[in-house]
């Protein structure tokens, strides 16, 4: 069984000088749970090659971040991610979209990633995403023409969290609003930034960085213990 992890290549904000990219713990926490079960993981990004890391997420007090940052195998995957054209969807049982603000720019409209997601889901695979990574699911249409997330219960980075982080002026859209426009049932915690996941059949989503580990655990439970 293989797992496909999708990361952003986008690192620039419209006006802020800090760099965005993938949020490191959304990657390391998920990766760690999978690695402990010896799951094979491939990294893919819209353009392939190097995956930028959001500067604000380089928290090395987080033991998991620190460990993988020093791990040559992990770093090599980050620096040499695959392109979507190199991916054979039939090889994967699970796809996971890691977040970080960068994802909002290069996930939603990427037709190759949309097709990969559709293919994995329609072959009875699982689709998962965390925080801003959920933006990668917005435009995925199934063979019957319906949106994957239509009428599904899901979560993602909330309007409140975006407001509290003072990034409202920078983002291209509010994720929560877009997901609702697509007919999704958006759920969230009362208290921002608390771990929270939502599951609807073969779709598992997490609200914020603190939810990545739980998504991985839940996905493994579904794939192996049912």
C-alpha cells in the first residue's frame, strides 16, 4: 500500500515579505504516524521539485519537526517531489493534501491533481486533507459530474482562524466560504486551533495544523482495521 502526499510549490504572499509554503507540522506529524507503520509515501507537488516551507512553521521545539528536518530521506523527498504526470493513481490507497497558505494558490485549479484525486477516490481509495490543504478538494468532480465534497461533512481552516492570524488581506479567498459554496457541510470546533477532524465515508479532513496526526491515525484505522 502506498500513500500520496500533496505539497504546495507556492511561497509568495501578495504583500507580506514572509515566505509561505507547506506548514511543516502538517507534513511531519502525518508522515511520522505513517512511517511507524512502515507505509511507503511519495511526495507530489503541482510543479514537482522543491517544496517550500512556511517560515512561521519552522518550530524545532516540536520534536517531530526537529527529527524529520534532520532526516536525509525526508528532506530529499521534500526537495525532489514528483510531478503529477509521474503519478499512477492506481498505486495509491490514500491521498493526503498538506496545508500551509501556499496551497490556496496552486491546489484548487490544478487539473492533474484533481484527476489524480478523482481516480483514487473512485477506485475506493481514501481522500484526506488538512487545514488549507482542503482547498485541493474544492474543484474535484466525480464521473457523475457532482463535486466530491458536495453534501459531505468536512472541515478545514476556518474564517475565524484566518481572521485571528491576520492573514485575511493576503489570502485569495476564505476557505470555509468556498467549501460551503460547493455544498459541503462545514464543521469546526468552538475554540479555534483545537485539534479537530471530520470523517464522511472515505473523506477525512482536519481543521488546522494540530489535526494532522489524528487524520493519519484515523486513515490507518480505516484502511487496516475494518
